[in-house]
C-alpha cells in the first residue's frame, strides 16, 4: 500500500510542474470582437470594390474610460483585412468569440459569399454566429450611442437570440445560412435591422435571399406571413378585429405557438403544395364588455378563431402571389418536399422557374384554449 502511494506521488510531481496551456495568451494581448460589421467601400483606384470591416470589441484595460473600441480596415478580401490589421494593431485578433455578423445592404445585394467564407472556414469561429442585414450603410451601426449596454453588440445579441422565439421574426446563424446557400432548392432569410435616432436598434423586417444575394426586403407585416409559411417555430402575438354587418363587436390580441406541415402532390408536370399552419394558444386581451364563453354569449371564442383564420389565410394568399410573381424564388422553404420525392427529375429545374408555376394552397387552424381569469 505504501509502495503504491509513493508511486502515485512521484507520478504527480511532473504533472504539477509542467501543467499549463501551451497556447495561452494574456487577455491584454487579445482583441476580442463581439460584432463584425461588413460592407462595401470603393478601392483607392475606384476600379473595384473593397470589403470594409469594422470590429466592435470590449476594452479590457480597467484604467481606460471607453467601454469598447471600434476598428476599421478595408481590403479586397477578408483575409487581406486581417493581414493588413497586423501592421496597424499590436493586439492579436481573436475572431473566435464573434457573436454577430452584420452586413450592409450594398454588400448583401452583391452577395455575401466573399464576406462569410473566411468566417465559416475558421476553426475558432462558432457556426452559431447570428447574421443580420443592416438597412442603410453599416457605418451607421458604429455611431450608435447606447447608455444602458456596454456596447451596441451586446444589445443586438440579446435581441437576435430571442426574436424568433418570442415573435414572428426570423433568426439565422452562420451555419444555417451557408447550408441553405449550397443546398439545391433552399434560400436563406435574414433579419433586417434598422438604426433609429442614433440611439436605438430594432428589427424592421426580413431580407429574402436568392443563394447568397439579397433579393428583396419585407416589412414587419409581410415578415409575419413569411415566418408562418416558412414554418419557423416560436411564439407570437396576433391582433384581431371581430366585425358583424360593418360593426366592430370586439378586438384584441391572441398569443399563439405556431407550427407547419407541408404535403405535395403531382399530376404529370403539375405540382400542388398543401400548407397546414397550426396556431395554438390563448386570448391575451379583448375589449368587448361581453363575456367570451363558447356557446352562451353573443361573442364566441370560435368567432375569434374564425376571424384570425380568415385574416391569416388571406395574408398567405397575397404573399404567395408576390413570391411567385415578384420574387420568383422559394423563400418559404417548400421545394425540399418535392425534391424529397422527385429529386432526380427536379434538381436541374428548381432554381429556374419551378416555384412560379406550382399551386400552393394554405389552410390555417386556430385553437384558443386559454382565455384567462377574466373572460
């Protein structure tokens, strides 16, 4: 027993004295960006367009007054901006902790492959980075003055993390974006963000992409419909107005969870998609003095369900028409169901004029179970 104890002690001695991290870097030597901001900028000879990169990073020196620093570097590629940075800053750039990548509208229209490639390939970068498109120029983001947060990136990180879960808004990670860009029949959707009064950030809608290029923008109303048709799960609030013979009987808001089911059928070269949207939740508020007790009062819960069903179905019909006639791109992610059945025949055609020529039918089911303490 004593011999075994001596052996264990001797074995532990080299471990104690040689332990440590071989690639250890003092925090003072690192530049840790929270947000990477990318946009286009004319090159010095104005013959080509460079990528302008701005990184928002916390200041790690306690004696410094500023809470964060912003660095601007431009070059023809992301790799060249990092090389260029080496001659301008003594701190090592640590991109592994980037939480959000923001892209200016101009760059998004030209295509994001050039700006996302280096991030996606880097082994230190998380594929769970949230992506967003900034309406206007990305420089506007760096001019934000936010009093209650260490820097604008911290606020936006929280906003994007909860957006899809708590509302009818999309959130997209780097992995999701890159996967959808290279997958036949898929097209990404990114949240649009907007700067307001140089002190506020808000999500203003969604950016519809065809491959890696921004194709169109939607407002908040169309974004709600897009999220429902695309099948992005989460919770949201829907206002309703209940009318009869031109008179408003009731109005209010419901809070619902959403889900989607898609079926596709084929007859020769004609394809028909059936989209079933299920909304389940409860009554958040209503303003009629009448009680809502199903079957016993003038205002029935089923009347509210029917009114919401009709409104959502009409919104979906209008959006599908716009998608087929204006966007001409599958932004509601249903082509994959046809490819699952007829991939060999459709692979060469889905990126051309497939979605414009299919039939899409939508049925909405609304189930309000919870009406609260006060009816």
